[in-house]
């Protein structure tokens, strides 16, 4: 039996903090490679294309794909320009941002 094809993103947005001009901190999203984000111990991730929630796969197993992400919501994968379901669609659908974006 063949293994089903799965989404694999190796780059995402991670939530970071920076110093505000008037003092204090403000959050912002930065695009990073997953492997780099794991080394930096980032904890909040989202899709860099649609802003939707993603699931992190960080296993280091021989002959397995490197750490990667997949969309949590099928609807995001169906309408994200990088989503597996969107890329395979033949109905001419338009890409859009997530209906449940991570803020």
C-alpha cells in the first residue's frame, strides 16, 4: 500500500519580540527555516503564505524527512498558495489567507 502524499513546509513565520521605540516590546512575525527556528527554540509558528495554524514535525529519524510543518486545517491547505490540496486542485480556485489566522 502506498504512503499518502503529505504537505511539507521547511520555512515558516515564527513569532518574535522586538524593542519598541517608546520602550517595551512588540511582537512581530519573521520568516525562518524550521531547522533554524528549532535551534533558536522558537515556539510559535504559522504558515508564511496564508498565516494559518500549522503542526510541527520535529523528529530526527534516519531516512525520514527533516523537521517540517503541515497545515492544521484542511481548508487552509485547500486555499493556501503553497498548500498540497490547493496545488492539486483543478477547479481554478483562488488562493486566500487563512480563515483562522494565527495572530
